[in-house]
C-alpha cells in the first residue's frame, strides 16, 4: 500500500478547521485534522508542500513518515508552530489509515485501552452573556451540568474590564479580582461541590497577578487554574505553582516531548494539557503523557477540534493510564459540530452525558458526513480537491 495523494478541506468551526485526507493506491483513505488556531491558509499551504515527501510511502509506517517530514525540514521550523500543526493533521490521518488497514480500532494500535469511555469537560467560555456576567455564567453552568457533564470550565480573563488601568500591562487590580471571585463563587454555588470546576486565564498575567488570582480561587476547590502566565518561562511557572494550593494546568501552546521536558523536570505544573492535533499528533501526545506519568502528573488534553479530531484524541485518552479529562469546545457551534461526522450506531452525536464512548470500528471510528462538510465548508479552499 502506497500513498498517492494528500488533500484538505476547511470547515467552519472555531474559525476554520482543516481536515486532511490521505489516499492510497488500494482505494483506502485515512482522515485527520489539524488544530484551527494557526489559520487554515497557512496549514493548507504547508500540507500541499509536505505531501510530496510522502508520495510513494507506506502509510502504515506512521512514525517513519512523521520523522521523515520533520527531519527533512529541520530548517523550516519543525520544532513547533504551524509546521507541527500541519504535521499533526497528517499524522492523525496516517494512524487512521494504518488502523483501517489492520482492521483494528485506533486505541488498539496505541497499545490498547484503559477505559471504555472518555470523560469530557465542557468549555463554557464566558457563559450565556458575551459580557461574561455572573448571571450568564450561572445559567450556562446549570444547563451544562443538567446535560450530564461532571466537569466544566469558564474564562475569567477579561481584558476589556471597565476598571482596568492599562491596555498593555495586565497586572490585575482589586476591582478585576473581585469580579473574578464573584463569578467563580456564583458558579460553584450553582453547581455544588460535586462538579469539577476549571478556570482559564489564557496566559494573560504576570507572576504577582497569577499568585493573587490563585490564592483567591482556593475557597472554590478548583480542579485547576489554567495557564495563569505564559508557559515559556518555566522558572516563573514554578514560582506560581510553589506559592499556590490551587493546581496549575499548562501546555496547550507547547510542542513535542521536548516542549514538556523542562516543565515536568522542574515540577512547575500539576496537570498537563497538550493539544493533540497541534503538539505533534497521536503518538507524540501519548509519549508526552507517558513522560508526565514518570512525574505522577495527570494528562488532560486541550482540544478545539471537530468530532473527527475529538474522537481521534479520545483514543489517546483511552490508551494512557494518567488520563484525567478531555476538553469539549462546541457549546456555541453544536449543530455544525455534530454534522461533520456520522456518529456510531446512528446516534445524533458522539457526545452523550458528558462522555465519549470509544468506537470499536477500524480506524478513528467515525466517518465524515460529507453533507455536513459541504454545508459548512469555508469558501475558497475546496473540498478535498
């Protein structure tokens, strides 16, 4: 079996999500997805260049193909960024092909499963009110918990807060902090102590602000406080973690095993959150999870993917012992999100009661619904042309 072509399609989700299809000379195709945050034009263009390095290769040699592309472009930025995002989409499609060729579900290709279903946390963003009001957060929290989710996350980094002193320096002031505490307290009171609650700061703040926020969050028993400062300075992260009893979660903007090595070695984090269709792909994220296990750190992937990338990531979550919970980020785009694949057993969605059941079908376990793809395709990119 040889690769004959690699094609892409771009659909509306979290901006523009890039889907990848790898075709072979035996008529079998594999599908993958690249993280949308880098911009579809860049990802599509890079994949169109990278594919020439894989024409004629056996797609079942997944890690060989991955390393061939990465090592042959050593001066083109294969350490992170857009290159790794494009490579991640290709790698996921390779694994889908390899598993289909073997007639096995993807988790079995990754060493088997520790669990039959993957628990999700619902990313609730700013709540039902775009301004992030306390009432809007409470309304969304109650609705999501009623839908079966046992873990939720809210954003509380408001850079447009009316009492913010400076648009460039994000050092927090008392009014901002009081607003944060009010929202989190209201959500915790609304959902009770039995729901895991995460809070995201999107790497906005400095060390003193991060510590103040972390201390203020302690009464609310958070599962984690996400990216209170940028992840690039591990020494600074270690300071925040050492000074806080609130667990710190980091990793959505890190790439490859090497991006997590120092973070783990210096014990600067409590939970890691690599984004699988961004950090290098399925095998690489499993290696990151295994590395974290050495330090007894749980693995809770960040994720902004269609059901295709979500189900692919779920296979990794099933295949590692230290999995904690997986992000689900489609509350505001649910109709389009569900339409992109045909869920197993005729179900409306792959998400049920805050969980995803692992598919035993060969490959990723879901097939694209081309009607949904065409309906929500972004003009100008083509659909696997």
